[in-house]
């Protein structure tokens, strides 16, 4: 479902927009602890080997979500 939503928005989305989208999606579903997009070489930006954006939900031992973090990777 997230893939289809992203396909609809892709023309106007920047890499940081993916992070915000993933944070919103994580907040809607307690069963999901991480979402990300990982682009192959030159797929997102020419000359950039790898580009990704992901959000990770952190939980305590009981499974209660504590916080979320977004990471951006450029290689």
C-alpha cells in the first residue's frame, strides 16, 4: 500500500519528504517498526551510488513505542 501511495506522489517528493511520510505511516500502525526507501545507483540522483531514507520506531521490552527516528544515507 505504501508503495502505491509513493508512486502517486513521486513526481513531487524530495528525499526528506519520504522521511516525513514514513513517520506518519509508523504513527498509524503499532505493528510496524520500520519503513524505508532504498534507491539503486544513479536511480535517485546521477552520481550518487546509494540513497536511502528510512524511519525506525523504537520500543521498550513490552513493545510500547517510545520514539521514532529518521535516517538519511548518501554514499
